[in-house]
C-alpha cells in the first residue's frame, strides 16, 4: 500500500496540490469557464433533443467533412459543446467538468480554450483530408464518413488531458490516455477514434512548442545561456 501511495504521489501529487489549493481558496470561482461550458453543453443537449431545436443546433454547431471549410471553421468553436446524440450526455458533462476544470486551474482559462480548440480543429481537418485520401490509403476514410458529425467535446478532452498530464509530469497518465486512444482506433477504426488520434497529435505538438519556448526563455534569463536548474520545473503555468 505504501508503494502504491508513493507511486500515486509521484504521478499526481503536484497536480493534486495545485487543483486542491485553488479550489480551497476560490471554490467554484476557480472554474467559471468550465461551469459555463457544462451549462452550455447541457442546454445544447436539451435543445437538440427537441423537435424545435435539433435543426438549430445542427446549423450552429454540427461539423461534417462534406461541408464548406469556411462554414465548418465557423461552427467548430461551438461544436466543442455539442454532445453526440448516440451517447449519454452525463458522460460528456462529467468529462468537461473534470478535465476542463483541472485544465482551467492549471493552465488558465484562455490557454485551456486554445488547446481545446486546437485539438478539435485537428480532428476536423483530419476528417477532411482522410475522406479525400479515400479508404485505400492507410490514413484515409470512406466517403460515407464525410456525413458523420465530428466528435463534440471528446477530442478537446483528450487533448487537454494529455497536455495537462505532460505539463504536470504525470507521464504515466498521459501514456494511458494515448494507449487507450490507440486501442480505440485499432478496435473500432471509426471517424471518432481517428479524430481522437489527431487531437492527441495536436496536443503533443503544443507540448513540444511549450517546452521549446520555456527553454528559450530560460536561456535568455541567464548570462551566457546557462542551463542551470530552474526551480520546480514546468508548473505553474497559470496566469
């Protein structure tokens, strides 16, 4: 049991202390954007299940690969909060509350939204490229997938989970998320699974960019580009 506790502390200790400290200090005021996202997702789910609301939600937040790119880009920000019709909405709401909430505390609300949008956009653009490549290409998809609606909040959740885990050195958690997405795409091979892989790729690129920027800032702060230690390392990033 002590070994498990040490492993858990090493994996999630820094992340846990950061989240707990902010929640204790500010309570729900620590995650206003996350709470808004949960409320918006619930409202869109309610609306799209009503006869009067389905077409409206599809028109403002549904993204498909056969639509004009400009229209898809306009809809993509809101598509983060349109849950899949064939999945229970409570799962999407819990994912947003937990993952978005942790990311908002650890990264700040605007970084959280940028990473969430980048992950979702990566999936959206991949779907278009994959349909153009066709089913005979290893990365391609059949033309029928052009009419499949994008993943909703799940791609953003995957991207944020990997970025926060990397940022707070929970590398085992990041590896589990990546492995589970790889299993998903291997078993199902559908559009959603492949969009999750695209979201992971976008998150990893952002991790690399963040690491390079921090290394450059450290060099500028120290005469002669010294690589001496920099305190606690990556965290905190929040501003």
